[in-house]
C-alpha cells in the first residue's frame, strides 16, 4: 500500500472513533464498504444426485412412454475388472475395461455414463443399438462407476450401474 492511502485510512479510523466532523477547511472522506458473501462447506460432504445435470437420467428416474427397456446383466472385463480395486502405479493399461450388457429391447442406441470419483455423472458416449459392449474405457477408481442406458426416439431408459 502507498503512504497516502494508509494515512487517509488511519485518519478516517481515528475520526470515526473520536466522533470527528469535517469542517469547511478539512476535506471530508467517505468510506464505502463492500460486503462479500462467503460459503461454507462441510469437510465430510458427500456428493449428491443434485450435482447431476437435470438432463441426465438417474437410476430412479421414470423413463418416458415408449422408451426402451433398461439394459441388464452388466459385466466388466479387463485385467482388473473390480472397480473397487485401485490401479497399481505404472499399470495404466490395467485400467482399461470393456463393458458388456444385455437387453435394451427397442433401443436404437445405448449411452454409457461415467460417475467420476467426486460423484458427478457425465455422459461419456453413445453406442449403436446393434452393439451390446464397448471398450476399452477408463473408469475412475476406486469410487467411480460406469453405467449404461438404452434410448430411442421416444426417450431414454434409466441408467443401469455396474455397482
């Protein structure tokens, strides 16, 4: 800070404490305060479904009439198919998984969703309706998840999650 600003701030503080008033020969100073809003968060906050965009279906959403059935029997294959197991350092290839599923009757395509380690859900990609598997794909570990839904022109099914 420069000296004139410090001097003016000190003078204003002293005047406010002593009840000074300005005289015609003394310039008056106006102090304006700017409030700032603060937000607090809990150290143990758990990601919630409210972080998910409204356009993203959840496992509990009700599909539109005419939507295809949800995929079933999701299976992961790869060197470490268990999502609760971290990938060992230096073994990034071990994190590549293939997701396979059944069902989705009436689907023109399937959507693969990833649940990130922070709990947010994002749409990863669309797969043609004739396909019932996709890979390789990386899933956040050990708290992430992967899911798939079926869609057609009428709407989208609920997401079926691996776990």
